[in-house]
């Protein structure tokens, strides 16, 4: 059974009712368990858990240190292109936005690689808008081969590809793929994805299955928090994660918890996720899944990011540019969204050390091999 088939059997209204009916007794029970299931995750994401944030945070910190030590992996995104054939009303790259469109060529990518390497970065996330014809599989094959010479860990966040295309990229050294559903609520999804392939809810929902079948080592799930009820979207992501881990057990998993940020021509959150809510989310997922990678981008404000770090975060970016060529030519206003924490990699790494955390620049596997 694919996740889409499983998803179609879930009654979202009923799930939401159960989520909002969870009691403090349910939260207590979830916190006392040595291992937690989807019902426990529901309790930890519910409004009833708001009175338990401190207790959740303490358990989450302890579990994270037990599994990951003080280590937090450093990565940076490299935006390859802002060309996009989709209309997503929350994104600066939307096709109707009148911005200068760019595709990085081989030389420009090489220059960006050199800059990131000079900062000590060894893990890169290649990002692009979704344009099948001009920024498609042939382009990605060349880029993955090129950047793999510089970085031991290469991830992509691009349009959903076919299983065979993912497999071709794995053969070239691709390590991870991030594909975010944005929202698991079809009606809201349709409201925000107005034109292009991304408007096909089911095709996107099936993408992690194709990744699992293609043998991708790490698969990243995510929702754009604020498009709709974040508790329900997070719970559905938990269902998706649980399904993936059981079916494609050879892969590893990560989640990303971006809050909706302002962008060129963008929308404002329909359901605002507060800082406390984000803490609850991070802790709920750590308690649900102790080995899960949880990444934190520069969308969050500097001081708050520092406070979130010990709670359960395993991967963090710093000094990010969200525009193509943005490391070479900063601030050309081609950004996908505004970032909140503008501190550079080295400055942020020092902040982490001062807080007793260990910023990790090298990929473990690569270290073992060498
Ligand atoms: S969210 Fe992705 S697909 Fe949608 S407009 Fe932005 S870059 Fe394109």
C-alpha cells in the first residue's frame, strides 16, 4: 500500500477531533512511556500538552544528548536556480512574480562551492525552483557529479522526480532528498498551489515512496507551518514518517519545521505558530522518535534559534543565502524568503560552542573512509 492509499483511508476531521480531545491524562501517559506511538504523538501535539512544555523540553534534551551527544551537523543550502513553473502564493520564486530569473552555470557553481568550502562546510543542500525543462534531471546529474567532488554529503530540495531519476542521482553520489508536503490538508493545499505540477497533491504525496524505492539514504519530510492548523499537519507528517520508517527501513529520516515567512508577493500565516508552539513541536517529535534528524534553518530569529538548539535539533544552517549565486553576489533581492538570523557560519559555530554544543562540519562516514 502506498502512502496515498493509506492517506485516503484517514478521516482528517475525525483525526482533528481526536487531537483536540486529548486530555492531560493522555499527555501524562505519553510522557511516562519508554517508547511512543502515533497516539502518544497526538497527545504531545495537542493543546493539552501546553502545560507540560517544561517537562517535555527536559526529556527531549536528555534523549537528544543520549542519542547524538552534543553534536549538531552544519550544512548550507546552495540555490541553483529561481526559475519556477509553479504558482505557490507563499513563495518569492512563484512564476508570476516579476523577478530576474537565474540558473547557475558550472563556473558559478564552482565559485559558490569554493566559498562554502572556505567556511569549512562539508554538507550541502542543493535547492532550485521547479522547472522540469530548464532545470531538470540532466542539469541535476551534472551538478550532483560536480559538487560531490567538494562535499561529502549532498542533498537536494528540487521538484519531485521519478523513481528512476532519483536512482540515477543516487548512483552519482546523492545522499539525501528533502520533499515537503507543505500541508496534508488537500483543500488548503489547493488554495496555495494554484498552477503547475506542484498543484498535484497526490503526486507530491507519493514522492517519499519513490525515494524509498530508489534507495535514497536519507529522506526529509516537512510541512510549511502556518498554511493551516499546524497541530494537524504535524500529526499527519508523523503518520507519514511512521509509514516510511516501517516500509523503507533502510533509509534514514529527517524533518524540517519551517514557519511561514514573508517573501516577495507572499501571504501571511493563516494559523500562526507561536514560539512556544514551535518548542512543543520539536519536543513532541523528539519524544516520538529519538533517532530522527531535526533540522533548523535561518528562518528563525537569532536568539530564539540559540534557545531551540539543545532541545532536539541535529542539523543547522548558518550564514545561508536563499538566492541563486547569493554567496558570490550577496543581496541581489532574488531571495525565496527572508532569513532572520544573518550570522555567518564561524560566528554561529562559536555561539554553539559557548553553549556546550559541538558544531560538526565533517560527515562521519567520510571521516571513517579517509
Ligand atoms: S515553493 Fe517551490 S514550487 Fe512553489 S513557487 Fe516556490 S520554488 Fe516554485
